[in-house]
C-alpha cells in the first residue's frame, strides 16, 4: 500500500495553517500533515528523518517571515542537506510579500519550485498536491 501524501506547512500564522489544513481535508486526497511554526523546527525534523523517505514530506509550503529561522535561512540550511536526502521534497515558497526581491531570491534556490502568494486557494493547493504526488 502506498503511503499517504505528506504535506508539510512551515508557517507561524495559526490562521493560515488552519486554513491550509482544512482545505487539504476537503480535497479528499489521503494525506497527513506536519506543521512547524518556524524553519528551525522543520529543519530539525528533516535532519532527523533524512534517511527515512517514508517520514519525509512530499511537499513543503514555506513562509518567508517567521521567528527563530525564516524561510530563506531554512532554504540555505536545507541546500546543504539536499544532496544526502533519501527523497526529493517539493518546496513552494508561499508568502504575502509581493516584493520583487523576495520573489527573485526565492526563485534563485534550486529547491524552490515556485513562489506563490497568500492566501493559497483550494484549487491551487489541489494542483500542487496532484503535481507532486
């Protein structure tokens, strides 16, 4: 039996996380969700599980502006792990920032598939999940 789709949300906004979790439930796609309020906690989880592909997420929705470790700090640290990962993880930067510098910087990371604006709509979430299953 195939493992359920694993969605990871790295964002400090409780309301946004709740909205994404609820949207994912309505998609009727078997999945599990991991939630981290900052990049450091997400990175620690990935480090602990880097050799266990079944524990790693298929998809990370990553915010930029978070306490402790922001999205760009996460990406920089993640890049050093990526080559030794047992599974490729699709990362989408999802932010309310419309600053062209943020968008350009996010897209400069090879691990980032795309930069999306908040709020993420249900049909966008469904398309991302379908693409990365």
